[in-house]
C-alpha cells in the first residue's frame, strides 16, 4: 500500500514537471516570436540595415610597398652628368633623397620676399634623367611645361635615382616614388615657396609616376597627370622603362596606377587626347570610385598636343587657388575649348 502511494506521488510530481517544462517552452517560444516580430519591424523601418556586410579593406599603395624589395635586372648604360641650365632660368641644385643627393633644376627666387606656388614636373621618356627644358619647343609638342614658368610659378625638374650621373639604379616607377616625395620635402623648405601650394605634374612616363606618387602620398595640393599608363607592363620589356621581370605580377602591380586609385587623397586630374593613349584613361575612369580622381578626354588631340594649352589653363587655376585647400576644378568643355576644329 505504501508503495502505491509513493508511486502516485511520483507520477503527480512528474506531471507537474512536465507542465512546468511545457510552460517554460511556451514562454521561450513566445519570446522568440516577439523578438522576430521586432526584428522584422526594424528591417521594415530601416531597410538599409538588411544587407550590411563588412566591406573588404584594400591596402593602400604605401602599405603594399612597405617592406617590399624589388628585384632589378642588370643595367647597362653610360652615366651622363646633368647639363647646366641658364642661371637666369634655372638653378642646377642637389636635393637629398633616399639613395643620396640627386640633381634637379629649380627656378631661382624672384627676390620679392613673397611665398610662391610651385610645381614639380616629371618629364616623359627617361623620366629619371633631366636635360634641356628651357629651349623653346613647338606648341604641338611642348614637353618643357613652360606655361608654368611664364605664369611666374616656381618650377622644379628633379632627376631620379639612376638617372644622369645620380647614385642608385633605375627602378622603373618604384623607388622613384620616394625620390619625388623627397624633392617635395626639399622644395617646401625653400624660403620663397609656399609649402601649402606645391603641385605635381607629369607627362607620359612622368604622368604615370605622378599618379603613383599621388597614390602614395597626400603631400601635394593637386596632381596633374598627362597620358599615363594604367598598367606599366604595356610599355614592354624592351622599352627601357622597366628594369625588372615583368612576368612577376607583384612587381607590375606595385607600379601600375590602375591598381591603387582608391589610395589617392589629393585632387588628381588625368588628361589624354582621344588620338593618344586614351584606352588607359578610359580604363582607369571606369574602374575608379574615388571622388578625388578626375578624368578628361581631350578631343582631336594626340599625346603631345594636349600639353601646351592645358598647362596654360592649369597655370591660371593655380594662381587663383589661394584657399586653405585646393578648389581647382575643370569642366570638359573648358579643357576641350582649345582643341575644337
């Protein structure tokens, strides 16, 4: 009899436990339903939150270059000293760079006690070396960028590692980035230069290097690149511009501006004629989502004819650019106005 009573008590306790478990499960289910309803309401009210995903973080060019050691091919060639410029037009100076002192042409001080805007200009072709950039050139192929000098803007033409009789080896758009930045550091210390109004420009290979510098540093107020390559391997192994194994994709990528447009922090303007290297400009314009980059096609002009009229327009804009930050801008119409037929 006692056993039956004990069994009955256990059965009642079991039923009580089952009811408690069911009640707890019901409460948990109700909480889940309420939370789901609340989540759905949030998604309805804030639809932009539905598909938030972590955006992939792309390294900057400076980060990608850090610690990388380029593997250069053997280089031959005769070292030629820098030609002395007319003293009234340019001083021939040396500026400190990572590989040692490098030669450059620099406009002399106007002697008026004022701070002047300045532009560093990188020439095309063998942009590691400098030569005659003071003799008159035809308007349809003026690679001297004389428009800036005529406007009273201080100019600096730096030679780079391995060029002329400089120390170091040519690296084909790699270590040269550091040399251009070193030239800017030297320039901003001159007592007749406004350190907040230093610009950078370049044409062809110099335009490619100018873009890479803009992707590596925000030191320049604005950058103007004429006819750059989007992928340096397009120059070809026999061009003399690429002293490394171009089958090594990392070597190529670290020198190709199209890979690093997201790194640009200063305003950049890229120009090319529709009869020039226009495919590179169009490829970069299509790829870039960086609002700091601007691409302008110049109709009815080739790779060289774009220089003189556009540099004259840029020079005028530089002289008017006096604010805390650059407000230089160009419309396609105003740039193309000098090239209409």
